[in-house]
């Protein structure tokens, strides 16, 4: 609860625009820390926000103390749930207050050692507290939050038991990678649905509709590009640009893009549309089946900005539709999301670096803002050299510190 | 671009325009460190008018290609000219003056290391991280690398906005160079909030310095334009092999010939520097003096930059007579019209009134320190003609009094204009040098 000044840097407009809760859920991760925390009267209130993990670790109680705190909170969650069933009121507020007091008594021991689990607990505890203190508590939401908080506490308890209080981030890193994997699975499933809507329009011969649906599908691919690129031919099959592959082998999004924007016809595209669906389906099942290593998350975050800084800002990617800024923004969203997964670990190790990365991401959003248009962006052809230079600079400024986040890998 | 005046003072002829030998450079730093006077040429060392900060202790030979970074003035100005230039202008992208101050502090530490032939860090890099130093200078000697920093007018005020609370500190003389007749300026090649000049006898060492400094600046400042230059160092036959002024550690660019380098038109360029490159000349013409305003600039200077394309193909179809008439000098010897030797005093009456040297000289009272480099940028894509010319650099104490009138005279009437196009322009305040623990620009930014 030392981060109440932090603001979400995953843009909510993005989430609304894409109509996907996944991004919204990620935003919640960050906003969670902004909730009210009335527990500051507890016996051991948080230490100075800038105290180093090492200092915390040396003064912190052993893993057993964390387990004790977790168990106490789990009982308090039960008390909270009973209060909820009995109609809330004063006992609900009291239960929430107790939870916060207990958490405040040992959260400083948790944060440096189990940053992911720490963020997890915070994510649910803060809205739960706020909700319990609302004039008309929302019983259904509070019930869910209580269950989620209990689950998060269980995970923390397990980590404390496994980790024995070590400061190593290995377990935390693995969990971060798992979380990022969950997100990529959501994205690729959304890609499958959006691609189907797009290819349906192509098969129906509705050029205008297909053109409108094209960027909606592209976004999901561009967000997870580094992972999609790990499956041999699947990336070129789906995303090759003209000239990237043998002309007779050329298929995927850009082949259809060229037909839609250059010839304005869907003639002969049914096969290409069918194969695109099949390729994307295969991508989805492969992403689901594989695991993601922590190193891939870190590298992926940087890679996505590199993609944006090279093929997107030059207008090469969407050479017929000129929707390059849509792809570029999606690359940036994907990069943020990957960073989001490791952010608690980075913050615990180097709060200054984390603050820099987040402020550079915000500056990048601001640099892109002038080019937003409706639900999307202006076409690349409208950009002048000074515009692409300004965006490029903002990407560079974010990518440099982001590359330093790899320090969490040791 | 040459402007001879009679040598002043009683110095032995020839010493002032000779590049310091490696041995002399070693002795010079010893002089500074120990307070000894070793000899006339050394005690009058032109490139360090006051005793330099003690140089790091190092083996004999090692110091030969290291120019001290710390001192009253920044290096890379009165330093004997190195063979290569990498020059970058940057735009400050932060809104916080503290970011700017921190950047200058980091830059200073990094430049101090690199000029002494060190990597950015002694620490081994983590395998998971991008290396802190980009690495292309590993194994290369320091190559007399100098790094010089400066501030552009837009840092103090941009479109009427006092961006960093520095507007009241802007030196009066620090404004954009006013537009001139025949200007063909490209905004992408003009101005900049900050300038970094890296000079070295090895092009890769110079680029390494700029590249790492620009990388460090990410999020605080972004590169605006970049120019690369070179200078052919004439050699006197015989001095390359075992001449008395050579040392075992000598490198290829250790010119001791005292000859003036030539520009891409084949003419000697920089002849007039001999009068400026004395302790008295530097004090009078280059360094902002102890009573000059603003106080934070004392010991600093101003850098004027003009990017000048030279139309080589046209020039090469011009007769020798016309070429020489254009400059007002003989091509082979460099002697002014009516004289025998390059360094003979110019007789203005003998020069065509619109020749380059005649106009550059004016009435002979105003001097600047020229430190330009030739550049080759490839081909003009439209014409297939060379994109090549001069990255003109000059240092002066008061650009309003020295450089601007000179430039105006040339731009208005110089015969050379027929063969050149000015496409870039910038003026920077070069703050004084600093001492270990301080940072370049601290006289302006300390405490902000």
C-alpha cells in the first residue's frame, strides 16, 4: 500500500476499444494498489516506500511468520464472508478492517520475497476494503473478491512454505511467466474469433466489411507477435509480407490486405481465408500447449518495442492498408502487458527502474495520442517525417530502460 | 576558409602550428602535474592554457594518446586537431531540469572514462542484460579522444517558453545564427538543445563515444542530427620513420609536419589558426574572459557550426586560375597572392576583392579558431552527384562580434559561394571545463 500514487498505465480506452476484458483485468492489477487502505493505524505500518528489498529482507520475520499471517487472514476472510451472508453492516466493515490490520503487520516481509503474490493479495484486498465501506455494499462482487482473496492468500501461503523465505525470484518469475502465458492464450483465442469474423466477410465478398474487420484481428496478433514467432512457419504463414516468402507460398493476412486495398476484390480469396483460419487455430492450440519461460517474457517485452521501432514506424508492415499505427500500438500494448507480468519483481528489485519504465510507457502513449482517430489511428500516409521521428524517439526512450528489466533474471 | 595574419609575439617560428608530438604531450601533462617548466614549446602548450588537473598515473606510452578530460576549459577546442569527428546535436525531451542536470553529470563521468581509454564500466555485464558499454572500442587505444559538450539557444528558451527556468541565464550572444543570403537551410540540420563533439584519431573510437552518450540520454534527450567528418593529415617525408619527434608508441596519425590539412577543393584550410593557437591568442579570441558575462560561461567559448555542401564536380571542371582566384591563394603552396609561402602575411591589395581569403580576413582585426572537418555523405539521390563538403566548426569568444559579421561578408560576396551550399547551421555555448567531482555545465545547472 505504498504505491497509492501510481496510476494505471494500461489505457482503459484500449480495453474498451478492443472490447476484451483481458486488458481490463490487467489494468485492475495496477489500479488495485490505488484502493483506500484504512489499516494504516496497524501496529506495524509500512516502512518507507524506498526501503530496499535487502533491508526489508534482513529485518523481516521468517517464512513461518508469513504463514502465520496468512492463516490469520484466511480466518478473517471467513468472518468477512459470514458477515456478508448476514447482510453486511458494521460487522462487514470490522472484518475488512481486521484483514487490513493483519496484512499491514506482515506485508513488508512479503513484498520483497514474494512480489507476485504480494501484488496478488493487494489486487483483491484493496477493492474488497473499498467495497465493504461503500454505503451500499455490492454483496455479489464482495463475495467474489473474498473468494479471490482467499485463493491469493493460499498461493502466498504455499509460496512461503516452498520458498522458505528465500529472496530468490525463481518461483515468482515462474508465476509471472505463467500469468503472461494465460494472457497470451486469451489473446490468441480472441485472435481466432476476430479472424473468423474477418474471414467470414472475405468469404461473403463484403470488401467494405472485411476492411473494417481487418485491423480488429491484426491487433491481437501484433500484441503477441514474439510468442507467435516461435512456431516455425506459422508466423510467415499468418503474417508474411509480400516478398518475405516465395510468391507461390504467400498467404495470410497481408495477402488478403493487398487484395482488399489494392484490387478491391475478394475474388479467389476463399482458400486463403480458410487457410488463415486453420493457421490461426493451430497457433492457438500450440500457444496453449507450450509453456513460457521467464526470459521470454522479458525479451518479448523488448522485442515488441523493437518491432514497433523497425517495421511499424517505417510503414513496411501494412503497405496497402497503411494501418501501421494500429499494429504499432498493439505492439506497445503487448510490450506493456509482458512488462506488467514481471512488474512486481522489477519493482521489488529496483523501484527506480520500474518508475522509469512506467513513466516512459506513459510518455509513449502521449506521443501516440495525437494520431488517434476514432477507434483507431490515422493512416500511415498522413504522417510526416517529424511525426514518425517523434514516435520513434518515444519508443527508444521506453525500450532502453525496459531492456534493463532483464536484471531480474539474474 | 583560411585567413592568415602576421604571427605575433616572439615565439620561435613554426612551433605554434605544429601539432604536439606524443612525447611533448607526455611532457606537457608532466608539466601540469609536477609544476615543472620543461621547455619553451612545452611551457607554452597551446592546448592547455592553465595547469591541467593531474593526469591519471599510467605507464609511459599509455598517456601518449590520452588527452586529459578535466581542466579549466573543455578539451577538443584548443586540442591539436584529431583525424576524425563525430558531431551530434540532441533535443532535450524531458521537462525536468533535474533530469538534464543528472544527464550532464553522467555524461561527464562517462566522457572522462572514455577519453582515458576506459569502458563505461569496470563491472562485468550480467549475461541476461544488454552490455552497459557497446564494446566496439575494446582493444582500441584512447586515440586522443576528446568529448566536448555545449548548450543551444533553444535549451534556454523555445518558442518563447522558458522550459527549464534557464531563460534569464541565456548568454546574450547565444541566439540562432541569423539567416544569411544564399542560405539553403534544412531544419533537420539546424539547431539543437545540446551538442556533443567527439574527436579522435580513430573513427570508431569517436563514434563509440557518441553512440554510448546518446544511448545514455534515452528518455532525457534524443538525437537530432549527426555529422561525421575526417581530416587528412599531411606528412613530411622522413618523419614517419624514426624522426626525432616520434616515439615508439606513435600511431599513423601522429602528424608532426606542421602542414595545414587540405579541404575537398584541394586547398589548405586553417592557415589562419596559427595566430589564434597561442596562449594569448586563445585568451583574446576563444575563451570567454574573466570579466565577460554571463559568469557561468567564463572559461567557455561558443561553437558555430555550418554544414556546407561543396559541389565537387563543378569545382573539378574549373580552371586552376579560377580556383586560385576564388580563394586568393595558390593551390600548391597555400601562399596568398603576391607571396611565396603559406604563412607569409596577406597583402589585401594583391587579392581579388571578392576572393574567399580577402573577405574572410576583413580588416584583420577579428580572429576565430577554425576546427572544421570534411565530410562525405554519399550521393545526392536525385542527381547522383557527391553529397560532400565541409562541416565548418569555429570556436570564438563572442560570436556576435567575431563569427556573424565574418559569415555575412562571405555569404554576401564570396566567389566560393558559386561552389557551395549551406544546408545546416547551429550555435552552441560551450561551458568551461570541470574538475573531478564536478560536471560539465555545473556552472549553469548545479543546484537546479
